[in-house]
């Protein structure tokens, strides 16, 4: 499978190209504290290891929006400008725990030609080191045309 | 693993479809964006401590925290959050413009759909449709849908 270049122009891409995969981590339990404060959600499942283990989990659970933020980071870094992001559709499949490594990747599913810019539609995924799917979904972004 | 919520009363959440939830407000504070940027990896060479425009990676958090203020688990969804664990299902967002640091956003939401699914146990999926407007120009910042899995 051909790998799409980083910060691509519309003309550089074809359907079926893979996005260059990116690895994040290991995840850090101390990152869950600022995220809990931002979300105003102090659910002990995210903060208290003993509480989580008493409920059958191996450790505290990383907040879903933080998993999502890493997938957004992957996709928006690939675009020319972060706010070239147009839309996302994300499905939450499994939990992330401290020390997990997150692998993000994707594939180009569609290209729409526009006057000022084109739109790229991609299928995205996020997996842990064991290959377990954490997030799956789609994202679309604006692509500039090659400067003449 | 989610903890099941035992109840003797069968819950029919279908009647909730169409319910308009309360409007919530959230200021995209410098502190929250700064705390978030402390967690996320920063591009090499980046020196901007607090940007004028929030990173798009922050946007799903705004949708999540904003929506959590538009409903009450018990009063709106008949769900006991102390004993039962709710999970995120799916989220779709259309981005209309960037999110500015220090702008106040207004989050409005309604219950778009409720349906039952079965896995290892039965659960309801409650889907909210939402709109987020910014006070910088009164225009839409994001629109989308967010679903929650509520174990019975």
C-alpha cells in the first residue's frame, strides 16, 4: 500500500493510500488529573486504581475524550493546518490504561474536488500494542492545491 | 468492565426521543487550554504557550463537557451514575469554524434517538444531537451527535 506524504496537497493523493502511522505513549496516569479537571468529571474509575481494580479493571481507565484527542492529533498534524479539519465520526470500542501505547493510522477513502480546496475523506483507527481496536471512525479535511 | 444497574422497574427510554435538554455554557478558558496542552505532545519548535485559537484536539472535550452539563443522568435518562457505568458510544462532529480561547460557547442538545441493544447484557443507546455556538460572532462552531451506552 502506498503511503501518503505528510502535509499533502490535493494532487499528491489517491484513494487507497495509507496515512503514515504515528505512535503515542506510553500513556501516563497523571495526565488523567488535568483531563478530569477540564471535563469536571471526577469519576474514580479514571483516578483511583484501587476503585477500578475492585470493579474488575486492570487499572484506572483513560478518559475517552483523551483517546480521541490523540487520534485528532494524528489526523490534524497530517493536514497543512490543524483547523483544516472538517468533520469526524468516531466509535469508542475499548478502554485505554496507563502505560498503553496508542498506534494511529488510516486510509484515504475519498477525494472531493473543490474550487479553492479539495476535501479528503479518510478512515481512521487507533489500536493498542496488542492490536486491540480502541477507536475507529472517519475524518475529513481540507487540502490546499499545489501552489502554481 | 461496566457495572450493571439492577432495577425492578422496566425502563422505557423511547419516550425520551425529542426531549430538548437544558442549554449549557462553557468558557474556553486559558487555564483549561493550557492544562490540555500540557498533556498533549507539542510540535517541535512550538513556543506558543497559550494560542489564540484552541487546538482542534481540544474540541471533542468541549463537546463532551458541554453535553454533560445539558442533562442529568438520573432526571433525564433514568440512570444511576453512582451505581451504573455509562460509556461513550459514538461521536460525530462537523466543524464550522475554529474554537477561540476565551470565547464562551453555548451548547444546546436534544435526545435524537433511543434504542436497545444486546451484547453480554442489554443496554440502551441514547443519542444526542447538539449545536455549539460561540459568543465571538454568534455563529456555529460545531454541530454533531454523541451517543451514550446506558447499562440496564
